[in-house]
C-alpha cells in the first residue's frame, strides 16, 4: 500500500475513484463518509486543500492506470485550510491499519489544530481516535421528520417572502449568510464560488430557496434554502440576520420550507443537520416533530480540548 499526500487539484481519474469509494462506503455503512464540501472540492482548483490517498500501487501513479478504478483505492482523507478533516477506508480494507495510517498523516500535516469528522460515529471511530490521542470536540445532530401537520408561519411585521432569483440575489444572500453564521465559519465564510458550486449542482432549485425580505427596502432578513436529492428532502440551511433574531423569523422560515418539501414536493420525510451547541434550534426542531436519526462527531487532539 502506498500513502501519498497531494495538493488540489486531483487528477480527474483519481477524483472519480474517490467519489466511487465514498459511494461504496456509504452503501456499506448507511452514512455518507465525506461531506458535500469535500466531494465538491475533489474537482478543480481549491488552494489550501490537501488530499491523502491510500492505494495499491507504486508511488507516483496518480491519474494513470493504477487509479482508474476504485478497486485500487483503499482509503482517502482530506484536509481543509481550516484544519478540518475527514477520512474513509474501503470496507474490504478495514482493520488492516489503513485508517490509522491516514489519520497519522493528517496529524502530521494538520498539527494541534486538526479536527477530524466521524460521520455517523460508526463502530471503531472512537477506538481509532483514542489510539492516537484524540477526543470529541464537537457534535452534529442528524435529525429526521416524517410528514405530518404543520402550524402556519407567523411572519414579523414588515416582512415579505419570495424565492431566490439567480443573477439578482447572490450578493445579498452572501451578506446575510456571513452575518447569520459569523460564529460558524464553515458556513459563514462562503464565497461567491462556494455559492456558484451549489447552484451548479443538479439538485439546485430556486423554487425551494426562500428569502424573507423587508417590505419597504427589499433587504434580505433571512432565508431557508431547501434541498431535494435522490428523493430526500433536506432543510439545507436556515439563516437569520442578527437584527431579526428573536423575532420568530427563523421559525416561520423553517415552517415555510417544510411546507414546500411536504406539500409542494410530496416528500414523506425531511432531514437536517444541527450543531450540538445550538440548543435553541434543536428545541425548535423537536417541537416541529424532528427526532435524532444519527450523530456526527468531530475529534481533535486531547491536549487541545
């Protein structure tokens, strides 16, 4: 087995092999091992990203016959500029030291600021983390709601609702997203390129992207971006400008998006992710009928906890 760390971009054949490896692991484990961001960053130039590959073959065979199929790739890890990381090992290659080797290399490159996601917190993730001195630093809840009655949204005075208009709303949306998630840089630091990447995906549908705007000025006060992929509805992201926090706007936007997914799209269930520290949002989602389906955790060096 060869371990190789390469900067962005990955050769096309290698990117395709990583995508296939992630798909195979998801089918085996019932949870996606890599985030949307990581999968989107497999292709194209993304300065600061580091890709780590574990494969059968001699060093330096990236992008040639040795990595044309997922059969040659036994593991993959990514390291983002913010020191967040993820890794996946092919089901057939587990319990053979591949995960340990990938994690050690991530620690070498990421240092004490490294934070590694374990999606679904599968058996073995805690054991691997503890072996290398890592402890839980963050929790991300995966919630699910089955279709059922919804209350009517109650909008603050002076607020109107419309859907996102490509070519018109990008700058305003980026501004309110940055303000709403100033303490969560994974979301709040999105650039126009990040937004364009998502808008270019097959699942993007502006009819499910709701904006709450001030009736008089047209300024964006909040939003609910829904997502439907593979017949699964998702509360993709809900954000409210700090000036409107506590006004009930977030709840109204959440209900509006759920109504769209349930009634307009005819979906029987909706999922979402919420940070473990966001107790207010978790309480709201619980009142709206969401229950915990899985838990993602982030591990970091114990001496940095």
